[in-house]
C-alpha cells in the first residue's frame, strides 16, 4: 500500500515544454555539497540558498524518471541473468503474471514459468536491483488478483515503477561519500526540474540565507 | 547603539550552580561538524539533532564570557605593546577617559596621556584585537561624555566587553577550516551551557532529526 501511495506521490511527469529560462534557472549539479546529515540528507548550498535533499527520495525520483522515460521511448535497457532468478508465488499469481507476460516485458521484466508455483525471471531493467523487481512482481500479482484480470496495465505502470525504484535505490541511513552525493545531484539534472516539484513527499527543502539570517537576528 | 543592544542581548551570566546532570547533558565539542554554510554558520549534528551555529555570535560569546570571568576574578591577562597605540579623541573625551583610568585598568586597558587630544594605549586584554579596544574606547568616551562623569562603570562593563568582543572575533563571511570550527565549539565548552541560552540574538538554532523527518514526510 505504501508503494501505491508512493506512486501517487511521485506522479507521472506531465509532458511539458521546458522554456530555456527554466532550464538555465536551476541545476542540481550547481549545488555545492556541504555534507551529509543523519546519513539521510544531503546538505548543500547555492550562493544564496541552503538545501536539504532527501537522498532516498532523490534517488527514487531519478530511477523512476529514467524508467518512465525509457518506457515511453519503448526501450528499457535490460540486464539478463546468467542464472534466472527463481521466485515462488501462489499458483494463481503465477498464472496471472504469465498472462501479463507481454506487459511485463514492456516494463523490462522477462519471466518464464519454472513450475506451477515458480517463476523464472530472466531479465530486469538495468537501473533497478533484484530486490526491486521481486517486490514489484508481488505488488503486480496482488493487483492482478484483486482486479481479476481486467486490470489496466497502463494505469499500474507508475505504481510498478515506483515500487521498483523505491526498492532499488539508496536508503536513508546509508553513509554517502562526497563524490556519491555530487553524482546523485548530477543525475537529478537528467530530467526537467519541473518534474521534481514537491508533491507528496518532498525531495528537498530549501531556505534562503536571508531567511536564516533573520532567524538568527542578523537582519531586521 | 548596536553595541549597547548587543550587550543587553549577551547579558552578564547569572552566577548559578550547574548541577552535574546539566554539565554532562550537553557539550558543544560533542557535536560532529558537517560543514560551514554561507561562510557564516557551522553545520553540525548529534545523534538526533541538527545544529546551525552562528560563528560570529558563538565566538563573541566565548570572548565575552572569558573577559567577564577574568574581570570577576580580578585578573585579565594583558598584552603590552612595544610601541603604544596612539589614538586621537576630542579633548573632553581624553580627559574623561584619563579620569576613568583606574576603571579601564580593571578592564585590562592601560592608557596614558600622549597629548591634549591623544591617548597612548599601552596594553589591552589578551583575548581581544586592537580594533576591538579602539571601538570600545570610543563607546566608553561617548558614555562618559553623555553621563557627565556620574557614569556607573560597573553597569557599563558588559557593554564595553561586548563591544570589545564584537570587534575582536571571527566575522560572518569568513571561511573556517574544519579544525577552526571544532576548536570554536571546544572553546564554547569553557563556560556553562546555561549562559549560552538564546536571549536576543541566538548563537545557534537546532532541530531534531524527527522534526526534519516529519517535514520530509518520512514519519507521520
């Protein structure tokens, strides 16, 4: 359920034109990284603003946006397993997932039947982890089962991708090197800034130096 | 005028007993320094809190508290000048300052007359800069002149010390190394934490990780 909520929070980015002024206005990679707080937030600054970036939410957005972009372009880079990943499900779920085989392939996930209650996952999208696809298949099976086959795959894609993203990315509580933090911010520039506007769980919180100065009584 | 306001903000610490529980409760030097923001604030954390420390206000408190402590103990470490510092004032100010020579000495400032409109400063408190004592003498002369000699020195000491501190310490807009930030926090431990409680211009602003997590929607 948390995954569904998360998908709604993330939202599928609206196809919108980014004006040149918007694209030059802000780049995550222009932020100067100051440090990591609570092994959860990247602290950074511009010339006049202080940023806290939620490392998990930020990475999640990056992976999610990449999946959505590739999906729309009909090309999700896949990695094939040398040895297929064998996953057990209730028999009904296996049947439902196999019936949705083609839809899963569009999402970069290739499955074969390996037994009445076993699926063999032969490839997954490059940008996600095994753990991400396992949780996504469980979620997908759950939805297929609940909606008795009439499930609209298109509507579910953001949910599935959000689940994959959430379970594939850097977590809170993970120490990041300065290089890793800089790299994450750079990756955030791959997508229009507009798609990162906070709705639901915010990726970042910022405060102007002027505002901070006021809190410290530095200015009137 | 800013100096007077500042003195009131700083306040003379009340002689209070610090219970053992208070002294073990919090040490500035236990903060883990994360970085410096806007060349003005030290960013730091404990296990569960995020701190922004105003480097100027913090250093000001340290110098001010040291001056007050030494003054109360009747021993302000002085540095004597090889060549006295020569300062020009209106003749009336020179006379007033010389009349208050003894009080100035208690504050660590030794002056001699060097001319009708000139004072020679032969020593100043160790913890302050020349620029600090110049501004303090100007302020003191201004007060002596305004209160026509009936000026109560005792009442003015905090003002003078605050002025000395303010003009002697690290400013906002000055890059600090990690070592310098750690050293400043260590110096803040020389005095009871209670004397640093924010009145007027706060030395620090803190926020719990739990609060930050809530702002990011990480917890309900």
